């Protein structure tokens, strides 16, 4: 079992170098690997498919680091332990979570003589349209700095296989070398230009999360053949034992993904005049609610009491935001229509996003009035539909709309994206 070593405070003056920054934002929403990889990396540059994840469900989450000196704005965190509490600042002497998951043979091969444990591995296929791919990452760990050069050598690997590549190759190296990224290979003593203290000891020193140290942003890249399929494997693991966590921060702006956009959504639960609103947005870090009765809230999941909700209709607006973008969702609740129900209850609408032609397949024989609203609440398209119908939206500008159907005195709604 590890013995936690005590670090000596070099001087009181060194403590004065500690800087104040915002903390990491870690979203506890259980996004699926398919959602995150598709949202982040499927773009005009690459197409992703066959997405799988091996590891604990509590070891992967969305992060926003735009208010911190981490070196990237937002992306995907994969850790050997749990992300719960990682963003609380550096307050624990040994941040650890034993997930009881196995190691990984490819990661073992990067650090001969060590056996890995608690591996968290994300894999997917991609088809690039250019001759190179690149992916920015940061490696952090609670193993720093006490266990550098010891029997505990947590490791990260970014593997690629496919046309023109011999076997499966790791492309995550210390810059300018072919040295893999691990505790013993990048730290305050070796390749220190790529290492950042995140402790009350060291210079510079920060306390933006529990990991005692992390690397500067590094880039994994490979020369590829355009329009060919490559397999990507991204993994991080404890080595030597399962104690003290390490993690990898993967930049959402890699692989041509562009800046991360919020995807706003919410659902209400009504009990009399009381409504519990549940945020269903993806990649938001702040919220503003206008309940349509002169009151507002900035909570993520507010509870609001309306007046005479059974007979009075209110327009509720939620604006979900992150460092880069905002998305507005509008819903009418109360009155004779009660609530804008999910459109999927009465019809299938596809493709969404659409480039113009939209297919509407009703789930019963009734007819409905279809309306497409812009974000200002103005109707941009309307028609009556029944059975199977098509709506030509090619005249609409690219952007986000709300598609509503009115049938039997009820309103059904979904969000529509026009490419």
C-alpha cells in the first residue's frame, strides 16, 4: 500500500505565489459516449462512428475550464477514478477512487515493467477528409509530485490504426520525442517545461482542481489518407496499483470540431400551480429563466409557482449558456393547451438537422397543423399534415427553430435545426 509522503514547504514567501482562478466546471449529467464524441468531433473535417467506451460510468464527463489556466476551454474528461469532487480545488491529500476495472494491454506496452489498473478507454472510427488528424490533450494526476520515479507510473495513450499505419501506433508523445506520456516521463524533474504545479507548493502554483499536477496542452497527430477509415483508441490508467487518480482532458475543439455550442432543452413537471423545471441542455454552464409572469431565475433546475396555471397560459423562456455560445428554448405551459408535449408522441420528423426537405410521419390517422417558429416566436412555415407528408423548408435560413403541431387542442413541440 502506498505511504503518502509529506512535502516540505520551502518558504512562506513561496506560498504567496499561489494565484486565484475559477474552478473547473464538471457536469454530472450522464452523457453517453456516443453523444459526446458525435457532438464534439463529428464535423465537416471528420466523420465518426462505432463509438465505444470501456470503464466506469463515473469516470467520464464534460468539463469547462474557460475560467481557469488549464490551457483549453472545454471538452471531455476521462479519469481512472471518479470525477465527483475533482473540481473542488486541491483540498485532499490523496484524491482517489478505486473503480475495480481492469487495465489495458496497449497501455501496459507503453510502460514496460508496469501493470495497469482502472483503465478508462474511449474508442471510435473516423474518416478524415484531409491528410492529417490532430487532437489536443492535457494529462493530470494526483500521483504528482510525490510518486515520480516510483513503482506507480500512471499513463496515457492515444492509439491509431488504419491504412498506411503499421499495426496500432501510439501518437501521444512528449513534444519532440517518441516518449509516451506518463508520471515518470513528464514531471517537475523531467521535461518540466511541459509540467504545471497545481498545489500550494511549487512555482507557478495553482489550485484549480484536486490533481497535484498536470501537463501543458500537447497534441497527438498523425498523417492519414483522406476518405479512409481509421480506428482511434484513447486510454488512461493507473499503473502499479489502483490508488491515486489520473485523468486526461480532451479538447472539444480538436479534430476540426470548432467551438463548443450549447444545445438547450428543458422539461417541466406540473403539480397544480407548482412546476419543477429540469434542465436537459448539453454543454451549458449557466442558465437564465424567464417564467413569463415577471419573475426570473438563474438556477439550473428551478421550481416556480404560477397563478391559475390551469386557466392561464405562460410563455417560459430558458437561455442556456457556456463560454462560447447560448441557446434559447421557449415553451408555453398552462391554459387550455396545458403544456407543449414532446412531438415524438404523435409523429416522427426526420432528418433533423435538415438541409431542406423534412419528412413527417404521423402515428395515427388524425391531421395536425404544423408550424415552424423562429427564436423570436414568429411563424416561418405552416401547413396541415396527416399520414405521411413532406415539408419543404429550403427557404428557411440556417439556424435553430421550434417545430410545433397542434392537434385535438394540444400542442406538441420539438427543436428543429436547419443546416
